[in-house]
């Protein structure tokens, strides 16, 4: 089992959830978070193009933290690639600030209601 | 790669992120959280606070940067009192940038 932690744009949440639904992995946890990436928070959550010269101005006019949505889902080892590819294709806008995806190993999972363990707890 | 999850005081989170930025670690994610530690919350007068406000700072770095980041967080979030927080280190097998689809940080 692997945990997929993706930090994406809040406005892409609906599309991401729909796409994951179609894949058959509808379960996820979403947390509203604040953060910044390599660009030190200059590329804000905006829908217009950012001129390249703005990006080289360093801290000038930048936001300290940008609102993002963190989604975390635990999937079986075989599903990791397809889920990651789906999240990437849905969330690509060619603009800085599309987000990052991290993949962490998970030792065990327990379904509280039935006490199922391991892979059967996440299916 | 390692994911460093630091639970710190909300008032210390800006000092921590500024310190990390000065050392070249700009990327981070912050989550507002509530929790308690070994001291089971805090009792002020006759009122017992079970869960206290904290900020979780998540940062993913390469293996050889872990020590430096830990040192920075420990130094910036330190007050010497109970409630300074905890730091957890989690394995990260893979990372992708959504915009380019490329692997790695």
C-alpha cells in the first residue's frame, strides 16, 4: 500500500474528484492548507498568464503563502501509477503552482467498522 | 527523500518558515491543527484545555538535508516550555511535479 499526498489548486478539486471516481478510487481526505513552492509564493492563485519577467523579480509583489488543497489517498501498489498519472493530467495548467505529488509507503490499514486489516481495508 | 512533519506553536510557524527560507528551503505546506501531547492539554486556573491550537509544517527534502532542516526547526521553534511540539520524519519514495509531470523535487 502507498499513500499518495497531492497538493493541488483548490479550484481543481471537483475535476480531480470526478476523475478519481471514474477510476474507482473515490475515497480521499482533503485538507485546506497554505504553502509555497520553489518560486517563493509569487505565482498566486490566479487564472491569467504570468509574464516571465514578473517571475524573475524575486520577492517583489509575491504572496507569502498560497491557499492550496492537500488530498491524501491510500491505494494498492498496482494502482499508484494510474492514480498519479490521472492527477497530473487533470491538474496541468502549464502555469506555475500546479502542485506536487508525494508517494509514501504505508505499513497497514484498519477499517474501524469491521476491523479488516491490510489491502481489504482500503478496497 | 524524507517528509518532515513538524507540529509547532502557531506563533512560531512564521519564524520557522523564515528560517527555512534563509537556508534555501522555500517550499513548505502549513496546516492549522488542534491536538494534545503527553501533558494531556493544559490547565489554566479552573479551566482545562484538552486540545491546543498548533500548526503542522510539512516539508519534503532530500535525505542529506534532513539534519540541517531538523536543526533549523528545533532552534526556531524552541521556547523551553511544554508544548513546543514534535517533529516526525516519514519516508517518501517518489515525488512528481504536476505542471511538468517530472519526477523528483
